C-alpha cells in the first residue's frame, strides 16, 4: 500500500463512502502488494481448500472461496503489514480494526462463452453481525472494463436489507431467497434497471473499490478468454456485534461454534476474527529486535 494513502482516503472520499456505500479509489495498491495477492490466490487455487463453484455447467469457471487467512501467509503479510486496515480505520474513525474474513473470486471466461453475471445481492444478510463500522476492499489483479466490473446501487446500504439469493437455485431464479424468512425478498433489479441508481467502474490493477456490505451489488460477467482474480478483505470496527440470522440456513462463511460462545449483542471478539490494528505483539516488527 502506498505510504501516501492518506492523500487518497480524503474526508471527501470518506463522506462519499458513507453516502453512496461505494467509492472507487484509483491506484491505491502498489505492485509488490499486488504480487503478494497473486501468489496467495495461486496458492489457494492450487490447494485443496474448500471452494465453491458457481454455474458449474458453464464453459467458463467461477471459483468462490473464503477464510483462507490462516493457511495463506501471503494474505497474513498483506493484512498485517499493508495500510489496508489503517484505511478501514480511517473510514470508521477508529484505531481498532478486525478482519471479518478474506474472500477470493476467480472468474475465467470460457473459450467461446463468457461466465454469467453475479446475481444482485447484499453481503450483510449472510453474515451474523450488526453494527455500523463495516467495509470491504475489492482488489482486482486484472484490468476490467466497466461492463465486466461489479455494479452497485448507490445509497442502497441506507435502505432495505433484503434476503440473500440462494446459490443452490441461482440458475432457476436469482431472486429466490437464501433464508426464506426474516428479510424481504430481493427485487428483480435486472428486470428494472432504469429504476435503480446503478454505477460501475473501469478498473486497472492497483485500484480499490471500497464497498459497504449493505450496498446492493452484482453483475460483472467475464468475457470469453478473459480472467478476473479478486481479493475482497472484509473489515470491521469496535461497534460491530454478533447478531442472529434465521435458522433455516447457516450464515456465510460457515462459522461452527460461534453461537456457543457469543450471544446476540456481544462484541464480535473471537479467534475467527483476528485483530489487525493495533498490531498484535507477535506481528509488531519491534518484537523481533
């Protein structure tokens, strides 16, 4: 991360983040950090870790995998050593920052056919959390034209929180609910795009999209013969607490045992969620003197 990140995460950018729920910050990540992300993604793709595959019958491939922090030293160094967590703290106005989880997406367009777009959704319904100090950084290693980037509905994080889509039935209908209770169903945004304030961006390697997990987002097919490798790091601040979700489906990513040690309203403090700032003593360079 550039040592001058403060010149890019300005008060105006922070205000836009909270107003729109999404902001594109060009050229925020330096090449050595991008190289580290690429090595981490390569390790994950080659490894035997748990991966989900969207649209398995498509000619292309769409891999989705979460919570690789403990087994991916490249991600540990990135998240402890770069300024990503400091940047999240600036958004929150807080000096304490935790990692909710890391999330990797790899989309490969087929030889002759693109991968399909990601269905419209919000991240927040899937996660067992409440609070305001939340942010994701969407860092893509490959250049992406706006029509292949994620699309976002500006300001939607300040409005209704909908049920998620059901990945098992997404080929049938991308608005079918994940839980089926507790949240209103997703609207069919794609069928009425003109009714929504939709924005997307041309992305170059080094750019970062900051997005609130409550903002509606989706889309981004990958053209035939193209590839999109993305790391999304999800951060939270001191006011985030454990919150229950409907019991019809497990929350994502799967966190077995969490409900046994936390009750609704408890601060989200658990080994699942490592603290990044202040640096733990074992990660402080001074501890190696």
